[in-house]
């Protein structure tokens, strides 16, 4: 699998499972009526997307690892990543319950992406998952800037910090998988995924434009911000297999912790 050091990523996710980011105690949690009106429905939709059980992803990871004699650490990393996503769902739900924001049981966008993920194996699932998480980074930054509530702003920083680690792992794995292919095949996959990603960003904008506008995003600006995240993590590789904008593999929890919001904006 080349550049992916599963043991290092396993150490990170194991450590983070034992010592998750916590919200500081005593933060003011009040939403103004205007903020609640703009945020409630959008937050409920994202909370629904975070709460997947991850059975299909875990099954795909097991099959992938078994078929290719990949390190068993891959399956464990995926399992811990799924648990972290479920923790995000729980954090969002707790905040929503404190503010009488009703959770959603279904949403057409969540159903669509779940069906797409189940069409094939691990590689396609990762392409869909990293699209959602890269756009989620932009979304959670926008959510945090659309409110004056210190608790919600801190929650968004926690979610962004965790998602940065997720996309770090997922992008390294995807780029490693792509390097097995011929240059023309890589170009086709890269173009197809970028088109899918852009389409996904447009769907998210259409579904959450009220909140995103409140945060200062136009439709074009939101697409530009999303594509910037995409380029940073999945930009074109050079012949040596490294990206000019490559990022370090975390060797400790603190390294990832420092990426909370400030390292990339």
C-alpha cells in the first residue's frame, strides 16, 4: 500500500478514542431566536448524515483487507473512524436536544449518498465518504461563524479537528490506491471524482444555502472553498507519488489537535 502507514494512523485513532476532544465546561450555550431559525433544519440534516452505523463501510474494509493481505490495522482504523463519526452525531444531537431542535429521521440527500456508497467496494465508498467530509469541514466552519453561541462555536471546532484527521487518512489511502493504476486511468478517476465532488457541493449549497449565506458564503464562494479543500488533499500527484501540497502523517495526537480550525482556513 506504499505511502500509507496504517500503524501510525492506528496509534492516532486509538489515542483519540481514549482521549477525545471535549468541549470546555461552562460554555454559554444560548442561541438567539434568529440563529435558531437559520440553523435548526440545516444542523438536523448534518446530524442525520453523521449517525450512520457504518456496517457497509466496515464490511468493505474487511473484504478489501482480506483480498489483498493488507495490514489488519486498516480494518481497526476504519472501525475507530466510524465510532468517531457516531460520536459527532451524538454531540450534535445533545446540542440539538438542549435547544429543542428536533432531529430528522430521513432526508433525501442522506438516502442518496447512502445508496451510492453501497454500489461497490472500499474505493468507491472512500470517494463518497471523503467528499462528504471535505465539504463537512467547510460546512462546520460556516456553522461556527453563523452563530454567537460559544458552545456551538467550540463544538464546530471539535468537529473540524476530527474531520481533518479523517480526510488525512482517507486521502492518503485513496492516492495510494490510485498509484497502482496507469496514468490515463488515474486521470479519468481524478476527473470523475472531482466532478462528483463539485456536484455534491452544489447539492449541499442548495440544501443549506440559508445558513451558508448567513455565514457569508455565496454559491460560488462555497463551491470555491470546497474545491480548495479537495485540491489540498486530493490534488494531482507528481511522478514520484508525492503531492507538492502534501501534508504530514500525524505521529502524535497533539499534532492533529493543533489543526483545530487555525491551521487551514
